[in-house]
C-alpha cells in the first residue's frame, strides 16, 4: 500500500478542532480509501467550492413492501396489514478532491439492498425482526444496519405518504 505519510500528517493536524461527527467521518474516509490519501496528482479545480472541500449531505432512497401488526395497540394497526415503506438514508461526508464526489451512490444502494431490502421486502416483519415492528423501531434498526459501513447522519422511514419516523446520529449520542 502506497500511503503518503506527509499527507496523513497534514490531515491529522486538521482533526484537533473537529467535532465527534466530523472526526468519525474523517476516520471513515481514512480507512475506506487509502488511495485518496496517496493521491498527489494535480487538483482538478472543476468544482465550485474552490480550495476547501466542504462537508455535504447526500441522500439515497430505498423502498420495500412488508406486512406487520402491533397487537399491543388499539385500532386498525392491531390487525395484519401492509405498507409500501420508503426510506431515506442521509450520509454526511466531504467531497473528494480526487473524484469530485462524496460517496458512490452505487455502493450505498448495494448495501441498502443487501442489508435492508433483501431482509424486509415482502416479509412479515413480526417474524423477521426481533422487536415490535413499529415505524419508530424499524428506522432505528435501519440506521444500525448501515452506520457501521457509512457515515450515516440520518434515516427517515415513511410508512405512508403522510407519516414518517426519523433518527439522526445526534439522537444516538
């Protein structure tokens, strides 16, 4: 592995004033793409932000159909019913000087499909999840599935066009 140690030292100097979230994302980038650190070629300067790479939040949306019921509440949700769930995964990171992007949407979508949709799509959630499958609990579970692999900042889960639950990284601190 060809890592530019001077570049690492330069990057580490900037970490002293970082928040925990920024430091977490920095560590993600450090371990995720060592080629980024060894990149010493000319900066393309094709971006509108100039010399400083800004923090940015990107979002990828996924969807799955599933059934569930909650026998612990009164009303229609007590009985078996289904939803077309839509979920939004927000990832906060910096724009790469090398690629001009912050994250590869294809990679995020691949993880979303494998870790969320293949486990939940067209399933009876009461049988596949180890908790009461409320929208609130499912959104936390989605966050927990993806956050070890990406610097997830927020997940929002829509159970219908007018109702959602949301969890942020700050909520879990």
